[in-house]
C-alpha cells in the first residue's frame, strides 16, 4: 500500500509541479532555464511580447496554477511537451531534483512533492510518455492543452480514486448533448451514451492511460462502433 501511495504522489508531482511553483521560487529557478535557453525570445511567436529569459517572466501572464473554472492550461502542457520527444530531448532531471525514496521537486525550489523510488520513477516516466506521445485518451487531452489537473483537480487522488462522470461532463457534457452528438445516422438505438444500460461510468469504456474499448461490443460484436483513445504508443 505504501508503494502504491508513493506512486500516486509521483504521478501527480510531474504534472502538478508547476501548480505549486510560486513566482518567488521562479526567480531562484531562472538560472537553470538559462543554461539551455539563453534567449527565450527565439522560441516564442513573432507577435509575442518581449520577455526576459526566466520563468518569472512567463508567470507574469501564464499562471501555472489552475483556477477552478479553467479546464485547460496551455503553459503547463506545452512546456512539458516541448521538452519531451519528438519535440524535445529533455530529461526530467534537467529541471527537477530527485532523491530516490526521499524527495522530488524543482531545482532550486525548496518544496518537495513526493518521494518516488527508482522503480516508481521508471513507472512515472512510462505514464508521462503515454501522456506525451501515445494514442490513448491521456494524449488526446495533452494535445487539447489539458494536464492531469484538468481531470483530477489539485488534490492527490486516493488509491482507489477514479474520474467520475461529473468531472468528464464538465467539458464533454451535458449528457443530453453528448448523446445527441454520438447518435448514429441509422440504428439510433446503438448510441453508446444513451443505451439500455442506463448511466454507467465513463471509465468503463474510456481509459486514460491504456487502450479504450467500447463496452457494448462485449455483447454486440457486429456493431460498427469506434472510440477515441483506442490506439497504441507511437514508435
């Protein structure tokens, strides 16, 4: 149980790290950004306002914490995607400081967000790779500028936690509209969001970090039904 708890802590830290990263800490952390990016201006769109090459400058406009009403965080998602293949070739430890089984945080920042072991860190990297590069639901969210916080909020999930329908419907609902959008042109009774099963958990079909599958096809093998997020990791 303790190992599982540490694992969940580790998963959250990589995606929520910037959520607790305060502007005051950004100034102290600016130096390691400049080691790779001495001139951030060359990385920005031509119409972007002039900025200094430090994190504090970014956070003047791009607040890393997610207000309750927001579902997307382009700054948080894109800064991670830009440092991960195929866009980048960075390593977690280029920006994060990790001591196996003791701490995990941002370089030059005092706060630690977890204590992943070597084994848990390897699993964490696999999950992050899925979020960044897979054809699963997690990457669909990443490409839409949705980080972990967009689904799991800012609290650490319990060991048996899952994403409830209410959270999914904040973006994809209400259910009546979702059912209308997925209604087949013919065989209208074959609507996965308006079936004879009534209301079931979204996660029965939609898996965040693995292959999503249409539950209906367990009985109705001849139905022509597809689902986003059913792919595999990109080679």
